[in-house]
């Protein structure tokens, strides 16, 4: 191996501290995307919550290059219906909205229409709609991936926690320790953080065999994650699909104990508590 090739390999191995720390979040997001390729399963949707500058958007951009994803900076029901032909033609499984604040900051009437649209889209799917502004002729179901900050999420003036489609989004949150922030600042000062490297996933639609014995172990987690006003049934279904997605990512055809072990390694980040990475 020549000197030039060795240098190139050395650069490729150099991973910034912030990328290393946020790897668990990226791995969860990969499973969210993989859920769109499980036959007879509903694509998972998620809300990524983290402080400003913590890398929420960066992680979403890393995944945005995958062919079955449509990434948008903003969205309206009318705008999305205009994109439906492209969504169908390209086999889009998930839409990414880089910041939930953008589409949710319009007039109340527009926001209400958007909420109703997203409620249907990510739950049972939209089958047929025709109004003065929106027309959907063929059934469509998509997963939604978006992000915001903790302060925006809990802002009582916005009232997001009481909105239907928010409760349908699997919460993924994280923060950095003060030590991590210092290390990240040093990386940035030394210009170790380079261009974004896109994460390309090679996925094909497959059937994943369920495992009831493993799924029963998810019940306490689903119960703990559910709000007092909701039953834990939806959360359990989401977690089951998450384990099936892990099996798909790892190239297996059925859920095993290995998927539950992976779930336990990342479960601390599936909430709104901003646990440290």
C-alpha cells in the first residue's frame, strides 16, 4: 500500500467525537427507515428531540440521500399532495421534515389542516380525499421523521404534547454532558469535523417472522413509555416493529433475543428526557 493510500485510509478512519457520540441515535434512525421495508408493517414515525446545535438536523441529512426518503424543509397538506406522483413513482417510504417548527408556525386554520392530514397519513393512511385544496385519489401511507427542541415541545403556548400525531411519533431524544461539549468544541477548533458523510442503506422489502416470547418482554417498556391518558397498545406495536427493523438491518428473517438486547442498549433515548449520550 502506497503512502497516498495509507493517508487516505487514515483520514477515513478519523471520526470526530460528535459523530462517535451520536452513533446510537443514527442507528435508531436507521431502524426507523428500515421499518418501511417490512412487509405488512406500518412504517415507524419518530420525533427527534435535542438542544439547538446538538446535531439533530445533521443526523437527518446523513440519511436523506437514501432513495426511499423525501426530505423537506417545510410541508403543507396541499404541497404534499402535489408531491404524491413523485412519492409513488420513487417508492418513498418516509418523509423527513428537518424542523417541525416551520410547518407548525402558520395560521391556525392551516396548522389544523396539517394536523388532521398527518394524523391520518401516519396512522391508518389516507385513502381518498377531495376538497377545495387537497385531492388524494389513491391510498397513501408514509412514515414521518422530524425534529425539534425540548423547549419548543413543552411550550404550553404551542400545546404540541396534546396534538394527536405527536403521540404517534416514537420519541427519540438526547443531549451531551458538559465534558462532551468541551471535547466537541476542541474538535471544532481543530477542524476535525468535516463534511457530512451520507449513510446509504441497502434495503429490500422482506417478511420478518415475529417472536411472541421476545415481544412479551417489551410490555413493561411500552407501559412505562405511554402517557397516563393513553393505553400502551400503540407503543407496544411500535416497539415490536423496531425490533423487526433491527432484524432486517442485520440481515435476519426473524426476531431473536439479539434484537431485544439491541433495544435495551438504546432504550434510554426513546423518551423526551434528553438523556446524555
